[in-house]
C-alpha cells in the first residue's frame, strides 16, 4: 500500500460490474477509498456534484452507451483530477480530451496507480 494514496477518495464511473469491482479492489489495495461505483452518467454526475469530497476519479469513457464527458466537465469545474479508461486508448478520445491521463483496457494495478499519480500531479512514490 502506498502512503501517497492513503485515504484518497476516488470516484469510480464504470458500467461493467466486474471491471468496477476490480477497480474498487485495486483502489483499496492502494489505500484509497472508492466512491461509487456509478454505473450511469446521471449517477456519476450526481456523485460529482453532490459536494462530497473527491480527490480523483476513474471514468469509463462509454458508460451504458453514453459518453462520460459531462462528468469530466463537472469534475474539471471542481478542480478534481481524473483518468479516462477506454478500450480504445487515448486515440479514441475527442481532440479536446486528448493529452489527459488515459488507461487502456484491460489495465493492471500498476497502470491504474501510474495514471492516478499522473492525474494528481504526484511524483513517483
């Protein structure tokens, strides 16, 4: 467990329950507190806007057939860093969202940790 992540609250937006459970386990192993998971864009938007403290977020780009970008906008407005996860890699993102930390599915625990560290502006621990 990394002390750098101890107690960090990470919102998970993922519609595939097995992937969501995997992410929760990875986050817990890193010392994070998973928030969610949200399985729809509306649910994720509600969690992003309800005022709960969120330190970062993992956002599946395609959630139940809808694009996750409204949640990304809400988090950006709050100054919350986030990581996109997609089967298409960064190339599958619209131009305005490229260059942000992106996880290619399937991902490893190390990839999740590295992407969150990059998003949160943390040096390698």
